[in-house]
C-alpha cells in the first residue's frame, strides 16, 4: 500500500513515528498521524486543517491535557512547594544535560515503533477514500479523511474543532475540481 503514497503522505508516516518516539509512545497512534499531517506544512491535508482553524500547537496541547502530560504534573508539584525546574537542574548537574530525557531500559524503543490497530485502520480507510475519489495515489488529504473515520483521540480532537468527515470530503472534492479546472 505504501507504494501508492505520495512523498508528502510518506513524510506524514515518518513524522508520526518521530512524534510517537518523542512522546515516548509504545505504538504509533492516530493522534501521531494527525500531528504528522499538521507538521507536513503546505500539504493538502495540512492546508485543509489550517483552513478549518486546526494547528499542531493546539492539537498537541489538547493531547497533552488528555494524557495528563507536561504542565499538569508541574502545577500539582508546585502546590506542594516543589519546583520541577529546580529538580531538573539538580538532576542534570549530577547526571548531565538531558538525563531525564533518556529512555529507561526496556520501556522505550529507539528503532521501529509499530502502528496501533486503529492507525492501520485509518491508513486502510485513506486508501478507500482515495479509491472512492478516483485517485491513483494516497495523499495527505486521504490520510486526513481516514483519520476522521474511527472513534480515536485524533477524530475526537477534530470533531471538537468542527472538522467532520462529510465536510472534509466536500472540501477535498472542491480542491480536486479546482485543480482539474
């Protein structure tokens, strides 16, 4: 299937793997693919999301809140009088810069990160969307359409921003007709 991906869509998959690694995820989830689309600037998928008012910073912040990631823990510790920056500085002074960023043995992979089942399904749906539109390739716009199908963190974030499968399909079709005309 990947042979049918455009260079930009392939870049989305590579970015998703990098994002999953950075977020210390065990698997590449649909949310990582969504962030990959958003970080593939100038691509049709990113432009559709940008037009809808969705950007990588906002999605990352929303996913961080949902995961209970950075920010919330620091605030909770501050209420106890613990300065997380002071702790980080002390650890780095003793163990070197970035000591807290290093992966723990056995918990995080530096190599290939597998896809979640829902991510695989989103990519299969991207292929179906491309076929439905009569395209011989899978672009970032098709990946976006595939992400809008399943009930995942990515589709929920987009739904809260008013990005729907139906409206995005229509926007993709309008782009196609403008390109053809």
